[in-house]
C-alpha cells in the first residue's frame, strides 16, 4: 500500500461521473483516484447515475451515492433515454442535496464524465453550491457532439468546428444521423443553457496532446493542469526473452480503435493478428480475417500476463484518445508499442527507443513497422527502453494523488482569498 500523503485536514472530494462501476478507462481512473485519496486520509464521495456499485469502492470504505438509473444505452425506453440525456432531473436534484451537506472551504467537486447518464443538468447544482469545481478531460463530449472529434462514417478524425452548420449537417455518428442531431441539440443546451464548461475554474488534461486538441475551446481564464492517469503495475524487471510472443491488440473492438487497420496490415506481411478484448466488431473481424486469433475478454490480470508475454503491442487508434492506459501498461511490462502518430498514445512512445510510430490510418505504414518488429535485436532494445523509461518516473496512484491534491489545495486557496474592494477614486479615474 502506498504511503499516505501528508495533509493536516482531510479534503472532501465529490467525484462525479456516469457509472458507479468500471465501464472503461474513465471510471477506472476516477475510482483509482478515489481509493488513493481515501488511503491518503481524505474523504472522497462517488456520485454516479448508473449502477451497480463497484465492490472495491465499498471494500476501501469509499462512500458511493448511486442513483440506480439506467445509462442512455441501457434504458429500455428510447424516449426516456433521450429526455434523461438532455436533462437528468433526478441527478440535478440529488447532486444539489449532496453538495448542500458538504463543508465549505474543504470541498472540491471533481467531474470525470456526464454524457452517458448524468446530462448537462449537473451544472446547476454545482453553480448553486458555490464550491470550486474541476473537470478531467477523458474524452471530448464537453467540446464535440459525438465526444471524439471523429467521423465514424468516414473513419477519420474530424476537423470541423463543433456545432457549425457543416458540423451539424454532417453524419458522423456511429449509429445514425438522427442521433447526431439529438447529440447536437444536447450540445447546444449544454453550452448555452447549462453553460457546463463555465462551471469549472480548472481543467485536468491527461496528456499534452489533449491540450493541443481543446485549448482553443476552453473558457477564457481557466487554469490547465497536466496530470497523468494513475497506473499500478508490478515491477517485474526487464523481460528475459523480449523477442518471443505475438504481436497483439488490446482493447475494445470498435471502429475508432482501428482493429481492421491492424488486421489488414498483419495480413499484408503474413502474420496472424491477435486480439484481446471484445466489442461490436468482433464478429466482423473474425469473418473478414479468419486467420485472426480472437482471445475475447480477459480479466485485468490475464491481460497483463498476455501483454508481458507479447512481442509488441499495436495501438492503431484512429481517434485522438486522451491518454491510453494500455500503452502505459505495456511500457511498464517491457512490451514495446507500435502506435499511430495521430493519437495521444504517441506521447508515451519515443520512436525507435521505446516503440515505433506509424502514419495513422495507413495500413502500409503499419505493415512497414510490423516488419521492423520482426527484428529480434530491435525488439529487445525497444523492450528494455520501454521498461526503463516507464520505471524512471512511474505514474503511480500515490504520485497521482499528490499532484491532484496540490491542484485541490490551490483551488481552495484561490477561493479563500479575501475580496479587496476597489477604491472609488480608481473607478472614477478609469471611467474618465
């Protein structure tokens, strides 16, 4: 267990997100942060719309307020889901009640996500509470209607201005154009009615890459902090035989993650792609690429064992990403990563030192790097480089908590600053 962070008075942190269970990287990071804060002597509270509750939170003594609602995809009524996604009345009411009980001067509201169950309605109770609030940018729903600056129809990153006429008239949704129109309407309400981005004085970015993606869309005057996601991986030492094993893909099998790109590139050089994970494209991948080995969903421990044994991890993501946990975990295990140069994963990889870059969305470019990865001597060097680079400054939960508490303290100190009245003669002189 990590050594607790020294802090005189416990902070109260209301951690707001859609789900009370791990449904992806966003929830995992929020929960790891909550557990780290609890172990460090603080009082985190998870506020979520959709259950069930992750058992580990309860085991660690983290208080959870779960509304037991369905998320938007799990709601059996499309009409009810559409209304909930636009304005979740229950979430706003219950969040207001919770925040009213929080001690002034020692409480921070930290939002990790809102678009899959909570809705923009969370803005009103946060504003009413007058508590300082911070937002961690995991995805891009605060800025882009479909949450990813990604066109699911063309399979490419989107450069259009969000909610511009060209944006609204473009079918980029993964399901259908009516859902794109609904998401655009929600985005307009989020920006112009709820004013959700204005609620936060501080934003946490999990990579420098993200700052470049959204910096021009942030409210003026906000403070940006870059804090890596926490990663807890056993320090196993350098690999004994790095040049053995398969080239693998780990993650959700969905279009924006680029699994077809990997499968096609692997076919071009005559190797069998290995997929660890599940998702909507699993059946199609198996049908189109019968040579692919589909390992399906695995537990976190099993995934790390597979990554440790792999020759290389391919990360062919077609969208921007935030900070891919899989890339960091692979480095920690001494497995070099072949990463697309158009996503945030490239930030964690030094070309020909800890892994390889390839031109995103280009199967020939990826095939070229897969050929490079057949060189045993190169893979051994990249493996050692990846392992050594990660463990020089590992983004552990303890370090994450230390850095995030420093942000909280600075926010509370700023709020507590006394209001100095402006002299009347200065006002008169300025108006003259």
